[in-house]
């Protein structure tokens, strides 16, 4: 599932090729990908609009359409948003095709179709934005803020970090990685994590997300950037998907446990 670094990589790719282009034609091949209106309404509303900035909020890609309107895309498990170069083969499982001005196409493909595309007006956007937690790479993600918020919750700190209403963009991979770097046991209740540990978690979250962006994200199977290339961060993972392998710090075998139906990877020796 794409997390913050993967979505950020796609956004940066799209920001170089999409803004300023008009949407000439929209074709929807799978109606279930469009939320809140019929594919025909969706297509009619987008055709003729001009795309402004492309940005990210949490794990969502946000296309500014002007007049407060926005097109939002969530990639779900296996979604891909692509601007193919000339001569690139068409992706499989194509869900939506947008023909843009000056000879480009913006394609949405999705094997399992848990992703979605939807439009919001200014009020819809403010409502959506307001329900999401703090961006971990923003200045608002302070030690004070994180410490305050964690005091109120007995939820395991790893599960806590993945709650999008608290902190956005951190999913299963980067929560495990950040807690390893911070040397904090993922099973501990959030409210019992000490202030200096909260400081380490904040640093580790920002560090691992930034490094993963630098390596254009983590690809297991499905994730691709907007040109169809794999992310390179997989080889840099220290605990995720590495249970049974030696810890990079102490050499003991890494463990896997299940928390809130998700796998957590950690070192029992290094993380206390
Ligand atoms: Zn270890």
C-alpha cells in the first residue's frame, strides 16, 4: 500500500508535467473507482477544466482545478497514476484515462480497485482536510504536539502512529521502520512512551520518510512512480519484511507480531 513517500514521489513527478494543461476528455472504464457521482457526471465536470498545482495531503493526490474545486485520488492498495511518455505501453487494468492538452495523458490503473477518485468543492475540501491529522514533514509535527496527543491513548504506539486522524502518511512499513530507528517497542501503549522517546520517534519518522522519498519510495509488488518505475527503498528497510533475519544493530533475529490485523516487525533486544 502506498504510504507518504510513494505518494509524494508521484506528486513530484506529476508536478513537473501536468500543471497548466487542460483536461480534454475523460473516460472511465470502471464505475466503482469514482466516488460520489456517476462516471458520466464525473467526466462532464472535469472536461474543459485546467489543472493547476498538484499536491499531496496525507496519502492522497490533490489536483487543483481552480475556483476551490479539487480532484482527489487515493491509490488504495494497487493504484497507479501515470503520465506515459511517447511510445510507452499502455498499463494493464486501466481504470480512468484523461486526455490532456499538448499531447499528454493522465492514466489511473488499479489491479484490485480499492483506490478511488472523487471531486470536492471548497467546503468539501475543508471538511476532508480537517478530518486528517498532522503532516509529519510539516513544522506542526513538533515534539510538544506528539507528546500531548500520545498522553491520551492506551493504543499500542505503532498502531497509534498509523491512525490517519492523528498523524498522516505513516503506514505499516514506515511505522515499523521508524520505531526501530527510535529504539521503542511497538507494543507499548502510546501514553507510556516517555518524552525523550517521543523526541526520538519524531526524528525517526521524519528521517525515514525523507530517506524513502530520496529513494523514490518502496516497491514490493505494485507501487510505481508516475513514469512506471519501481521505488528503490526496499533494500534499505531495516526491519520490515525481515523477520528471522539478523538485526542490523545487535544481530539477533528480528521478530514479527500481528497488531490490529497488521504485521509489525521489530527487534526485541534493541527496542524497549
Ligand atoms: Zn537488535
